[in-house]
């Protein structure tokens, strides 16, 4: 049968562009609210106008299609406005992580080379420290909030709200090529400099639609719909706050932004606005549940999607006791980030709490339009038997095509049409993904493989250990050898030494829990384990500080 001919006439080739996500809330939720702390409160109609004014103001500053506009801010309505206005102009929104170490922060800005930089006044002193590296930045727009525009040597052109007030109320957003780059942000540099990942309009729209399906259409303990009240507790400068602000805006959801983070402010916003949905990392959930102010809060009806790290059963139990429904989700900076969500299958759990915990603490089931496998070193898929561990590979229409201005690392990221995650895991017979450890957590020593995660878990059994990291460092004879960096609990400070930790670990080799060759060569006690701006262990800094003097 031959292909049907194209219809003659003025057919509209509908582009999947971010502009189209705004059509629905303007029909369904014009009077719904957007809230920023206790500082700003306005409707979606005003949001739409502010998006137009932001684009108009940036146009006056010289922003053209293809330019890069940088943003440095806390979680705020300005981020939401920029998520839309900048890409809808045909420019790229580059988001910078102010929690990075200064060297990494400077690297990301010089690497992205934004033409215009929008920055909260709190971070002007940070920019002053790298002023010599801002040669590509033509103009800076300051977000004053309550602090005002600071005195500075930087080239401040205007203040954010002033720019919007002086701009036109409307901007002619043209239809764009859906494959134009919309956003750019940087992964945490745990083993090297941060890497830039970028996403097109089409990719963001498709991920938004898939996220809507996985959170709204399947039977689940964690639903998200237009009647929710949403507050992001993950950073909006990384992974689009897990894509949730785009989805919340498309659905016309009431959105609340906490600004400069502190737990008390977050809890006050929970109480005042009855937050029903958020996305956060496990550490934030723990901080919320353990804060004294939260003891009197009613969390009934609140649902959390927990991302970024392994979700422990004990934390889920603690949340459930407080009335919070929790589900784990898996993704990466490179994947925009949606890959899988751990919706429990109703026919399998029913009243079985333990089975439900197994499912909601896994990395989840592949989202619609995601293909997910675990493979052996030759790229052959493992069976979904719950035992066969391999590298997690994936493909979906919204995964980054590569690393920004880094063709070598881009080639390593994609192989044979699959994005290689550098995570190890397995898929069980029900299709749930379980992440076990990072490929980079595997230490290659003398032709043998040593699991850094296994060593870490054994060290943590010592009652005097508060925190630990295990890293492979160069060794002339063996290639790599494991080193343990440990933080001792204050109450054990006078009792735990490096030699005692070494003796403690030796017992595991004697009992056969680990091979003798896996025992670390060094144990280093420190006050604090180096972390990146997003609170991941900074292996690059650990190797720099402790990885160059291992005896052969």
C-alpha cells in the first residue's frame, strides 16, 4: 500500500516547542497562583505577562536567537519565567550552580560564555571573584529582592524588576525549529571538570508529556494533577528541578517557590499553602521530618518524589508514619532527567507493606517512551532476572545528544544507539530497575575488580564511623588501589584511629566477606568529606588530596 499523499493547502506542521506548553494554563487556570516566599504573589495571567516582559527586556539588551542567557538565582518565580521566556525567544537558558567550588563555578561560566547574565544580588560577590573570566558577558541584570543593587565593579546594566517594568507587555514569540537548543546546565564534576548537557524544545516537551503520564495515568500512591500545590525542593538550576515546573505550569498547578533555602522557611510554606507535591533528595526529606517545627505539621495528602540518591526503607517508613506518601525516581543530568519512577503495581502489593517498600525504594519502572536495559561489557543485554548486574543503558527522545563543546566525552557517552549511564544495576522479573553502584565505584586493581561500595558499607558497620568515602587512586604496581576517607563520630574521636579501622576491616577478609586483595591500602580520618555543590562526594578533590602517595 502506497503512502498517502500530503494534503494540499496550508497545512500547519505543529512544532513541539516550549511556547505550546503555555496554551493550556491560559485556558484552564488564568487565576491560579504563583507564590514566592512572602515576597510575591500573582496569577498565571500575570506570569504570562511577565514572561512576555522578560523577553521584551532581554530583546532591548540585545539578545538574539542563538544567544546564551545565563541565570544564577535561588529557586524562584524568576527561574520559572526564564524557563519559558529565554527559550521561546530562540535563545538558550544556561543555568549555573552557585554551590560549585569557585574553580568549577568559574569554569562553567567561561565554558558557556553567556551574553547576558541574570544574577541574584547575593551572588554578586561570587562573580567579583571571577571578574576577569567574564569577558564574554556583555551585560549583567541584578535581582535585587530585599537587599537592593550592591555597589560593584561589575557591568550592571539594570535590575530585574525594573527591566520588566520598563519592557513591553507583549512579545511576538515566533514558532521555532523544535530541535533548537533550549537549555544548558552542568553536571557536578566528581571525577573531572563539570560537563555541560543541553536539551532542545522537542526534548523538554516530550519529557513533560511522559512525566504527566507516569505521574497522572498509572495507579500509584504518588499522583500529580491540576488540583495539587507544588513546591520544588530540588535545585531549579539542575535537571530543570526534575522537569516538574514545566509540567506544573502546563497543568496550571498552584506553584510555591522557597527562595533562599532553609528548613524553617520551607516548613512554614508547607503549613501556609498545604503543599501536596514536591520533589527532593533523601537528605532534604530527612531534614524536614527531623526538624522540631515539623512535629506539629499535618502532612496528610502530601506526596514526594525522591530523586538523586538511594531511598532507604527506614526513611520511607518514617515518612509514611507522618502521612507522607513517597516514591523513588531515577534519572541523570544527561537524561533531562526522567528515566523511571517506582510506581508500585497494585496487583502485587495490595496490603503487603514490605513488597510495596521493595518497589517504591527501587529505581522504578521505565517511563513511557523510555527503553531501559542492563548490559555486559560487550553490550549484550542481561536477562531481567533480579540477579544479573550490568551497566544501565537507555534511550528516549529527550536524552542529551552529548556534552557541550566536548566531542570526546560525547563519543564515550553514546555507543550503538544507547546512552551509557556509568551506573551498575539489574532489572527484576517485574521490570523494576535496581541501581547497585557507579561504574566509577569499581576499582581496577591488578586485573581484579574491587567494589568501592562494598568496602564503604563494611566500614560503615563500625559504630564509630559517621561518614565514609572510598576511592581508587593511582598505584604504579597495581594500577589502582582503594583508599578509605572516614569521618569519626564526635563521641568516638578519642577511641577510633586509622589503625583500629584497618584492624576492623581485616576481620572481614578473615571471614571471607571480601577478598584479602580488596582491603584498602590506607585509611584517612578527616573532619569532613569533600562534597560538590550538589552534595555528592567530590572524588576529584579526594584524589587530589590523598591519591598521590600510595606505596607500590
